[in-house]
């Protein structure tokens, strides 16, 4: 990552690590329920939401679909692409799950839709941390989290190939 993107560090997360961290989040949430249902924030929240729903035996699962433009800017705009049934009761007794809270722009928009819900993320950065109720791992604001769905397995080059031999 280059300095003009705002990210100085890279934090790659494997499928195994994500599964472990999502289960750890479920452990923290277990005593806070029961929840009426779970709302996953698409797209990143879908994988951790599936793991957490399984661990907490939550069968009612919905999504809220948003698109964020200029997400690094303070005045970023969030477009609601699809709402959720949890809006009927302002999210009371519902659990919101996302993979990450970064700047908090998306989280604040979803929180406004579901102000009485419990908001949980696997990873949190300082700027967005106050918006969520529960998270597992905090990373610095200048860290890019490389999720497993953004990685591709490729064969590693041998030392001789790297030397051009």
C-alpha cells in the first residue's frame, strides 16, 4: 500500500483466522441474546454473519445493502440499496453484523436505521469503533485488512525462479 491511499500497513486474514475471530465474536455475543434475528451488512458482513448465526442458533437472517461513495471522506454518501425487516421495530432485539468498521460512515447509516439493535463487527478501527457495541480485534486506522475473499491462492515461485534461473 502506498501513503497516498492512507494505508501504511497490510493485515492479511486467512479463512481460518476469520472463522476463529467470528466464533470469538459469537462467544462475546452469546450472553447478550437471545436476538430476534440477525442483519448482515452486505457484502463483507455476510461471511461472519453466517458463522455467528450458526454459533448462536439464529435462524432469522436478513441483509441491509448499502453502497458508500467517497468512503474515506467525512462527507461520504451512503446509498441504501435494500432495507431490512428489522426497521419496523428500529432493530430492537436484532443483531447487526459486519466484517469491519473503518471510518464509521456505513456503520452510522445502518445504526440510524436500526438504533435499538446491537452492532457487532469482527474488526474495528479507531475512527469507527465508537459506532459499534462489540468487536474482537482493533487495528490501526492506517491498516488495510486483506480479507480472504479478496485473496487468490497462487503457486509460490521457487528461489531459482525468483533469481531468473
